[in-house]
């Protein structure tokens, strides 16, 4: 009888220790997963279909806060529509480095942003950097309004280099013509908070 009780006690103790070890491993795995979680993944999770607020994410960039409905994610930027700035959504490109905060009003949305699914291989679009997206706007000769750390400027991107762009500054709604260009600006990419397209 005593041996049975001893073996039962050992079995319970072993189960308890294994359970504690498993819990410790799960906690460590979760800490490692959270340590690898990027701002890009958090925004993408908040904008996922089925999330509340029709997939709009409230972003703070400098001293501005607005709702953005992301349409595409690059490696270090997102493209989307700014909601509420007028009768129609305003298309924009936002470097992740310029986001100063993601504003979330409920704890359940915070929890949802932590539950991301890591794909084994990223889609091509998700590997494209900001420079590539800006080169596309340059090639298309799209008029853009660029918000920098010092203010807002409007024009057409003439060139995109590795870490800066050349912007021909002209009036909004006017095509880029030499006679309409007021000045040229060389803007470091690090100074760009976001840009909107006409």
C-alpha cells in the first residue's frame, strides 16, 4: 500500500514539474515571438479584414493624427487611403519610420494586433522598399504633396536616389512644366513623414 502511495506521489510531482516546464517554455516562446514582432505586422493585423472599424487604422505622424485604410504594405512603408480629409479618400504613402504612434482605443484591438500570422515567404510587394515606390511615382509623373519634418510642399518627383529625392516644386493641380516650376528641393528620405497623391 505504501509503495502505491509513493509512486502516486512521485507521478503527481513529475506531472507538476513537467507542466511547469511546459508553461515556462510556452512563455519563453511567446516572449521571443513578441520580440520579433514589427510595427508593420501590428498595423497589418489591425487593418486585417474582419477587424472592427472597417480596417481603418488611426496613425499619429508628428503632430497629425488621422485614419488610414491600408491598401498595400511594402518592406518599410504602407500605401493607403486617408479617411475623412474630404469627400473622397486621399491616397497616401507613409514610411513606417515616420509613424510616431498607432492610436488604439480598446484592449481587444491591442490583443488582435499581437496575433499575427508569419508567412514563411513574404510576397514580392512586401519586400519592396520605399525607394521603389517613390520611383514608380516619379516614372508616372504624379503630382504629390509631401509632408516633411518642417512643413508641406507640393510638386513632382524628378529623381529618386538611394537616400533622397529631387522634387520640382509647383502649384497643386498644375502639370510639371519648366515654366511652372518655382524651385527644386532635394529631400532626404528621412525627412519625409508622408506624401499624398493628387
